[in-house]
C-alpha cells in the first residue's frame, strides 16, 4: 500500500503511529510507526582529532538533523560511537571509540534510515616514538630492543619496523605505547626508526645508535712500513690497505667507503666485514700524515687514530740535456742536474736523493742537494761518475723509494768515446806507449781498463780524468790491431786506424830541413811562416810508403799544421809544411799501420818588424830615422812592414807604447792596424804573432802646434794692440811672435 503523507508531517525526525483500513470489510487498525526524513538529511563535514585511545569528541556537521527527541546514532567506519548527542538541526557530537588507522566512511542513522559520508582526511592519530631501550646496540645486529612512544593502537596490530632502512626482525605489538623487535646490522650513531602499519607510517630521526667502530690496526701488508708513528705505504702505488678493528660495519663492500686525508683520496673497497676492511689505494695519489675515515653509505663511521703516508707521485725523470724513453743520459762523466717531475713533493719534511748502481755498489753516488722547487718539481745535482742503469732513489722522511721502479727510467752516464790512439815513443825500458784521447773516461782510474783486440792488456801509466790516458802494451809487439777501453763495464772499441808498436824505433827520431839533412836537431825553427818549407823526419825505423801522412800538432789544444808528404825513404819522410805561426809543435806521423808522436819540437820563426809605411805617416826608413814620426795625433790607419807575420789575423796584435793598434789585415810581410788618438815621443812599438814578439821600433806622435792666439779683454772692447799669426818650430818653446795687451786687467787668451 502506498500513500502520500499529508502536509502535517513536517517535523523531521518525528515518529508517528499509523493504521490501514479496508473499506469493504470492517476497518482494521494495524498499529505501527514511521519517521519523517526530509530530502536534505545529509552529513557535510567532520571535525576533531582522534586519539587511538578513544573517548574524544568529534563534531559531525550536516542538515535536517531534526529535534532532540529523535533517536540518532553515528559510526566511525564499522565502529559505533560510544555516544551520539544531538546538538542542533545541523550538528551531532560523537564520543569516539578506541581505534587505529584511517576512517574512510562516517555514517549517521535515525531508526533504520542512515546517511553516509566519505571522510578520507579523518584518521586516528599517527604513532609517536619517544625513545628506544636500550638506546645503543652492536653493529652486528641481533639485539632485542624496545620502542617506546604512543599511538601504537589499543589492540593487537601488525607493525613493520626499520632502522636506517634495514628491517628489524621478531617485531611484536605490546601496547599502545610499546613495541618490541630485534635490531638489524648497522653502523650509524644517529640511526632513524620508521614504523609502518597499513597506510599509517612515520619516521623518527636519531632514535637509536650502534656501537662506534674501533680501529686497532692499519697495515699495507708485507711491503708496508711504520715510520715515525706513521703507517707508510709501499714505495709505489697501487697498494693494498687493511683496516682491522671492531664494529666496522657491513658485509657489503659497496656500502663501505674509505677516504684518506682532507683531499678525500678514495681507497677502493674490495671486501668488508665487522672486523676488517680491505681496500686498494690507486696510483697517482700522494700525501703524508693522512687520517683514515671509514664511511658506510652516507654515514661517517670513524676517523682512525693512526696516520697514513703515501709516496710522492713521480711521473718522469729528466736530465737537463735530454729525455730518453728508458734512460736519462747525463751530459758527461763530470755529472749534471737531474729533474724529478711528479706531485706532492711539498707534503714531505725531509727529501734526499742518490744514484744506486744495479750491480756495483762502489759506483753509488749522492744526488745532492735535492731541492724541492714546487709541489710538482724537484732536482738534484749528480757529481762526476760513470756507469749506466742507475736507479734514482729518493729518501722521503727517512724512508727510501726507488723512482726507477715507478717510472721505468734509469739514469746513465754517457758511454766513453775514443777520438784517437797514437803511438808516442818507446820508454827507457823498451816498452811502447800509446796516447788514447777521447771523452767520458770518468775520474776513477780503478773503473777504467784498456785492452787490445788480441785480448792483451795495455797497462795505464798516466791518466787524465775524463779525456785521456797513456798506456803500455804488456806484449812485446803488435801490428795492425784494434784497441778498446772499458769504463765501469761500458766498452767502446777503436778499430780505425789500426795501431802497431813494432819495426820503428821512434826514440831516435830527429827533424831537419830537407836542404840540410846532415844537420838533424831535436828543435827546429822554420825560416818562414809561409807555406812550402821542406822538412825531413829522420829515423832509424823503416817506413811504408803507402798512406803516409805527416803533420805537426799542439796536443794541449789539438791544433794541427798539415805537412804534405813529398817523399818517403827507408829512414826519412820529407814533407812540405803549411803556412802557420807558433812554437813548440810536436811532429806527428801516421802510416798505414800506426800513428806516432815525436819528442822533438818544431817552431815557426818570430815576426820581424822593419818599419812603418803609410799615407798618414812620414815615409822614413829605419836606416835614416831612429823614430818614425806620425803626421797627426788623431785616430789613423798605419801600415807595418816586415816578415813572418803569418796569415791568421786572430793570433796577431800590435802595440805602440801603451796603445793597442787594432789589427785590420795581415799577410806574411805587411799588416795594417787602427791606431787611436795619442801622444808621445819614441814609443816602443812591436808585433806579437802567436805568442812570439818582434823587435821594437820607435814611433813618435807629432808635437803640439799653435796656429793662432786671440786675446779678449774682459774690461774693455779695445782688443789686442797687435794680433799676429803665431808660427812655431817643432819645439813649442821657441816663439817668433810678440803680442801686446791693451790693459793690465785680466785677459782671456785662446790658443
């Protein structure tokens, strides 16, 4: 039966009795009741906080809630409010039940009729953690601990707990304020705790701590060292570093980071556990007195009490002369500077250097002083020495490091060289002697030996460091063989020309002019400095005409004057001497099998100065004039005549008194020079040619000459009474002109 309610039913929430009558039969009253709900009966909002313990008030806002006589009830989710109180037509108050989590729906009902509202923002208060008990646990995990706080729910609730994102185990709800669990592994002194149940979750910082890591030892394995309180790395990197102790953290190497020093040098972790960490320090790192810091994730674990030192990073060794792929070659056996390139040199207090020979410790040398130029460059000076393949060893803070092993470069002195081997003479014991000239022989005679190609020894009797030696063969004779010299096991062989020390007795060698071979002498002066004088080498030996070459030389400076061979006889070689100057030349003769040096001396004649001849000088011969009078005292060009001046301008000089007459040109008989301004009478003048002086001639500068005198009167303009030209004889004391002054007052006279 459906009926329309009459308009009198206008009070929302009022309850009415009703009956149904059958009009055919007798009226039957069916007693019942109904409630009037208007169309705008609804919930619009809910306000209030909801602690999990319940018994707090929440206001439900809406419309058409009727009068207080209506019987209302409200529910939070599936749980009824402890009491529901009508406040007004638009509000009700709910006394909340105990609960947990969010409340998706709230409903209000009158009798059997209800309305619902979604309230996604309404939820019970989130949990709150205030402390853990105990507050600290081992890094290895597995320790029981209690989480204290509030809002953990009034009834059994499943909770998930993590400590620094690592899940705990055996977690159990105890009460609204207590949860128990078992710690995971950890290493953070300020660990966070996160609680999660369903969609309720909350994190709490600095709620728990793990035992602090303790480092008991740091080592670099069998190649490490302990120096002055510092754990020192091996001499070269990479190097394996082992850190041992307790509470060091995770079994996962990727969670562990080891940094050295403020520069944060990364020691790459290979393995880690709670008792030790193994990591590798890569190459190209350096530093001293570095702290060791262990990190787990982003958390700093510990700064080690020990300090670590790493070797300086040596990248290259360089000599000032050259850089070779495998050898730094010094300039000479006299030593030289070595540059050391790299990084980190300023990190060290004491740095020393020395060269270490690979097999002969007697060759070891200090490379000192070793100076640190800047953080990337150092250098040291190597003294004189010899040998090859030295390791440059640098001692840093009292600990040695072999740089050659780092950069695969070795330091070497130059290989000895032989420039010439000449036979000199037989000594009084009948032994031949050879002069061996060259370079890089070193200064230590004990490291030098000379040997012929037939393996016989040439005993050293005279040694000039670095450049020359004289030796005697230990065998009676030898013809056309080679010679080698060994310096600190560095061997150089001279094969051309081959040498001999038989058949010729040079002890009795003499010189003579070819035109006067019957008068040999041990000292011969040539008649002229010009080319072509024939000289005879006279000897008791036998010469081979094939390939003979003669010359004269000064062994001290290796100056050699050719002497072109004209004739070779059994006991004589005749040659034409080239033009030259100088004294004390030794005759040197080279044949096809030997080169020898004589003991006698040859000299060019001294220069002869005959006189002065020049357009600027008076033409006067030395036969008629004791002194050559120059025409002027100003700078002038003069020409000297004579002979044996030579033809080498570099060895000729001219002196006129104390004046140097700069040489402009020279032939064997004339020379010109530039004489500066001067004065003087009978100045001794001579020519010096290659150390030999000529005889002297006298040179006189002209006397002073007065051509005019002008007198100026200071007090009047009358001038001089008589102004005549003054004419003087060569002697300035003789006058033939008289000047009269107009006044007795002071005068100015100009000559």
